C-alpha cells in the first residue's frame, strides 16, 4: 500500500490486489457482524454506503484479474 497523493480533501492510495481483497473482506465482516441499528455509530458509515464501497472494491478486483496473462 502506498499513498500516491495526499491533500486536505482526498487521499489517493495504491493497493495490491491482496490488500484490496483484505479491505473488501473486512467490510463484509462488519456488515455481517454489526447490527443495523449500531452500524453507523461503530463504523462512521451507513450500511448502504459500506455495501456500495464493497461492490466498488469487488469491481476493481475483477478488473485486476482480467489483466492477468
């Protein structure tokens, strides 16, 4: 993992596919383990947004697999 650009409003980070899979799995575990009523308090994000982020990470991982020889 490497921060490629850091500004006040945005941090751009380059992840290996393995690191990205780890983050996706961690989000999935949070979605399964944390009750809906407590999710935003414990994660600072809504369940809906967590699912959107997990889906985006999955798309990035799928794209990286398509690039394999």
